[in-house]
């Protein structure tokens, strides 16, 4: 397994948890990362992400694990569609019920065609994945007010259910990018390379100062 030249660590601000990502962005993005969190139940989430040189996502593998359960999902982009495969061991829904939470449902999606327009993926609880549209659309150097509607394949954590979603990214000037999804909005602080420094209500990077 190749080594990675960059390392980023975020601390969650919405719950107890953290994310550590190792990345290589010399030609697009290759990343490996791990998330730890306690909401809705304690879990570990590992991911591997690849894009093409234009920062269009080509593949994502995610594995989530907790006490008595393990799930995985793989998204692979073909010419005109996404291929989604899953695996599951144990009983996540049972663990959720024991903690007083509703069931998660099955991982993946029963209709990959709903994801056909997505060029980006998003992973619940992660501050890394916002970098994909920021870099692909050149938002760090765009004029303030430049906005893009971005269809994404959104992987929920820890269920690993995959849903089609639309997000809006807006250039806000140096070091700022607006983010909106349904009724949620946030102004992200990003570095010169488009990686998140502060995501209000989610995470702050260890070197954000």
C-alpha cells in the first residue's frame, strides 16, 4: 500500500469523535481515512476514495463497524452509471434498537440509477469530502457569489445507506465556501488547497489555529 504525502485530522464538534485522512492530491485525489464517533452508537468507519485527474469521483469503499455488527459498501463509477455493492455481518438494527434508536435499513441502494448524475460522493460526518466539489469546480479561486448545484451520492453513517442528494456550493471570497443541503446551511473555512479548516456544527481541523 503506497504512503501518502498529506495528513489531516479533524475533531468533531457535534459529538465525541474525530476523523483522520491521509491524502495524495498530485493527480486528482486518492485518500484513506478513518472516523470514530459515538452518535447514534459508538462506531469506527474506514474509507478509501479515488478520483480522476479532474476530481470526478471514480470509486469509494466504506466499512463501518461497531459492537456486534459490520457493514461495507463499494461505489464504482462506470461509463454512465454507478455500481453499488454491499456486505453485512451481525445486526446493526439490533444494536440501534438496544440504544433506543430506530432501525437503519439495508446498506447501499435498491436503485443505483438515481445516482446517475452524481460526479461527487459525500460521507456522513466527514469534513474531507467537501473538498471534492470545491476543487473540481475551482471554488477557492472563483468570484464571490459563484454558485453550483451539485448532485452527490451521499453515504449515511453508520448505516451506509446510499441516497441521491443535491447540495449547493457557493464561493464566498478568500478562504470561505458556502454549503447548503435541503434546509441546512453552513459557511466553511477552507485552506488554499480547498481542504476544510472549520465546518460549523461538525468539525474543526487540528491545525486550524
